[in-house]
């Protein structure tokens, strides 16, 4: 079930990727799964940033296919996805720092 707010549907593919990665065994074929998911999601963040910029430029140039609410929604979606990526990066860095503090 997905939430639909102002024609924005959250991307649920990340949950499918995490489920499939955790369901698979820990063999060498699944070692790159976290990196693959991370790269895919960062590519999605970049795509949202580019789409937002394109929508803004289309609106400024007077394209009648793009409305102000579409520009605002794409901008907000790009902003939120970037903030999420930054928070994930911060959590990964915190975990790395904690692992470095651990004595063996």
C-alpha cells in the first residue's frame, strides 16, 4: 500500500531491494548488494535533482505543459530525497566511527 499525496507516490523499490538482499544467503554473490542498492538510490537522487531543474527551466521558458504545482512538487521531492541521502550518509559515517573505536 502506498500513500498518495498530491500525486507523489513514495518509491517502494528500496524496500523490495532490501528484502531480496536480506532473504538471500551471505554468499559472495550478495556481497555487493548493499553497494548496488546505495548506488541505485544515489542515481535516483541525482535523477530527481535533474528532473526538478528541467521542470523549473521549462516553466521559466513558458512551456505550457509544466504548471507551478508540478515545479514545486518536483523541487520538494528533490529536496527531500537529498536530505534523506545526507541522513543515510551521516548514519553510515557514525557506524564507521563506532566500529573504528571498537577494540579487538
